C-alpha cells in the first residue's frame, strides 16, 4: 500500500511528490502525459509562469531548481504597470535589495525539472501513459487505472487540475464562474534584446502584458472578449502583427525594436474554489482546489504555497517502523484541516478576491473610476515604503 497516491504529475503534483519522497513516504504519481524531453534548440512553449522568489526557494530545497535552471529560465528585475503612461508605477528588484523579482519559466520545464529530481528516489513510482478509470473511497483509496492495475493508498491527492477526478470522486463541490473575457498567449521573437522588465497596461477591453524570455523571445498576453480574440487569431500573419502594434503600447517597440509572431493560442479564464480541500482520505491541491484570474501570474505560486503547507503537516508524520498507522488514525486528517485547508483556503480566497477587485478597478472606462486608479498609481509611484511592501508580498517575501 502507498502512503500517498497523487493523481497528476504536473508542476504542483510533482513538487509535492518530491517533498513527500524526501520525508520517506511511499508515493505513487499517476501522470498520463509526461512532457516531451527538453531540446535546447526548440523554441519556447506558449504556457509560461512567473515564478516568485518564494517558489524558487521551495524548488531549491526540494532539489528541482538546479535541473530547471540548467535548461532555461529568464530572471526579471523590473515590473511596471500603468493605465495612462503619465500615471505609471515601476517596481524594481534593486529597491528591495534583491538580484531579481522572479523568473519566467515554461510550465513544461518546471514539470521536467521536478520529474528529473524524482528519479533519485526509490520510494516513488511514476505511472505514466495510464489514466484513472475508477476511484473507490473507503478508509483508504483504491484507484483503478487503464492497464487494469489497482493502486491502494492511505491518502489520495488530487493534483489533477481544474476538472479534478479526485474532487468529483470525493463529492466535493465548487463555487466560481467563467469570466466574460479570455486571454490570448502570443509567443514573439524580438529583433533586438530587451530589458528584463515585465509590464502590464490596463485598458477598458482588458490588460495587455509583456513577459521577457530567453534569447530575445517574449510572451504577450492579450485579454479581450472571446469573439474579438477569435477574430484577431484568424487574421493573416501581417494583419495579426499590425493588430498587435495598434493595440499594445509603444513600450513593445521601444528603441525601434521589431518582432515576429511565433505562436498563439486562446485560453478561457475561470475562477473556481473547492468547498473543501480535505475530505475523508482525499486532499486537493493546486488547480484541483482553486483556479484564479491569471492577472498577476499567481496561479502556480499559490499551488507551490499549497505544497509548502501540506509538507509542513506531513513532516510531523514521517514514516518509520512503528508509525504504520499514523496517517490513518485521525490526527493527520485533523492537522491537514487546521494547518493546511483552513490557512490555504483563506489565503487563496483573499488572493482571488484581490485579483477580481484589481481587474474590475482597472478594466473599465467609467470616468470617476479611471481618475481614482490613475491617482492610486501616481501615489504608489511616489510612496516608496508602501511600494516596497506591495512588491515583497507579490513575490512571496511577506
């Protein structure tokens, strides 16, 4: 019997598996689709995450960051936000005595780095190429997979995304909604090098963001209505580039820089929050427990915070020859509720609400609200101590 069976070996699930492996638990990870191996000559993936310094610290402690950094990461040292360019707020790593604010990393490389680190553990079994067919829950979890095998585990962890099978099997409901807007991710290659600064302009139709990446590549994020994004995506390449130039701020081509479009895709935006994170012998983590408006790039960082909280609980129950039943005697479940579900649910809900408020404040053209937000940005730019505190919270140092 496994101590933990993790359904989903993505960024968050693989990171949790690493921590549990270090704590000497017997772990199974079910991941139907392992990512393609890294090839340096390949261009960047569309799905990119802004990894906070707090998340990097966790990944270093678990032995994954060295593998991720050996592939490719892009540190960024500045963050700028504005509506009207005359009311702009600039955050810098230098202002808080940090070498960088964080890193832009392709999601696939985060996952690959974690799986590379997992290979050193003989108490972890990675089950790839198989799907979960059925989940039966009693005092333990019995998971049937597509090759006919049944896995039994003391605890089943749902790290299987927004449409979590584990969440459904446990009968855990959710609250939330789909946003009226969607986001288009666009990979571009700049003609000339750009500063390691990410920026976001707020417009009435939605934010427009720029994320610098390796080798002069960059990622653009374009928020708009589904119909408008569908129209734009269908344009011919030259028309599509013209639309970008028309819509994105001049910051994109500063210094007479130019770009070419490499790839693009549209992603729906959903807010969802599980009613419980822990029920019976099941635990939810990452997107299985919560999805958030990606406005500030906090999604995966919230997942890594889940991992950290989970591991702080499981560290009290490290297995040994006499501890066979510690995970199932009720104490572990109670501590998961008080030290994992309760604080993480509160923190995640607060971040969701803040992102929604921020989105509403910055995504309309009502004159009084526009005036208020421009004043807020102007004040934020001038009050350095407050700006530093906001920045430290954003990168996980608070």
